[in-house]
């Protein structure tokens, strides 16, 4: 009886923890996407709750990947043997997942970093955190390889914000791989109310 209860618990928990992006899509064609985050922050990549605005909370089952220091803690490192892997970026800042192809797909980077310190704040050890979120929507081609790179960019006034670029990884005539920026993707920056 104890074994049956334990087995039932394991099956129930593993069903909740299953990430559909670690397998080819079951409801149509797939493509591969490498999610890369250059800053040393933590970045939580999720499927958005709405496609027209950036949400500050995620829906249940919306998790796609975790990048950064926390990726090692939650064992969220996924490799699908995609070409043009960036050895210098490091394993914890790159995850490879399957995404649907042939229809619009949206995903959201949720980067958090330490923006300063406030000695009076005891709940966070005095650290002040800031979030920078960007959502990308595009239509992947079946069996293609893509890379979304989250990085900080400098604005005209000298301030920094987060930025995202989307690349397709293509094979050249000399059998090498290069990253070519995709020209038909949309970045959504306005927050949901």
C-alpha cells in the first residue's frame, strides 16, 4: 500500500512539473529555440498570459526556462544539440527548447537584477531588485533553429534597459553556421494593466 501511495505521488508531481517545451510539439510541427541571457542576472522565460502586453505574473504551466544563477539551482539546463552554441556565454545562460512552428508563438523574458542596496530592508538582505521584461512574438519555420538573445542596451540618454534580438541560425554554403537577425518578429514592451 505504501508503495502505491508513493508511486501515485511521484506520478502526480512529475505530471505537474512536466515542461512541454522540452519535447517536440504534440499538436503540430516544431522548431528549436535557444534562449540566451547575457547579463549575470536571473531570467525566467515564460509563455505570456496575454499576447498584446507584458504580464508581471505567469499562468500555471507557463514556465519555459530559467537562465542565470538560478538555472543551476532548479536544474533548468536543456540542450537539444543546436548549432552555433556560444561556449563563452556559459551553460547557465543558455537553454534550448522546442517551440511550435507555422503559427504565431510568444514568449517573455523576465529578467531580474540587483539595482542597489538599502540597509534598512531586512526581507531582502538590503538588496533592491528591478525587473526588465520583454515579450517576443514570431512565427517559426518548421525544423528551423533560432536564438533569442536578452541583453542590456544603452539608450540615447545614457541609461540602460533590457533588449532582445531574435536570430535564425542558418547553414552557409561552406557548411558553417551563422546567426542572421530575423526581420519579422515583434517585441512587446507595454505592460498589462
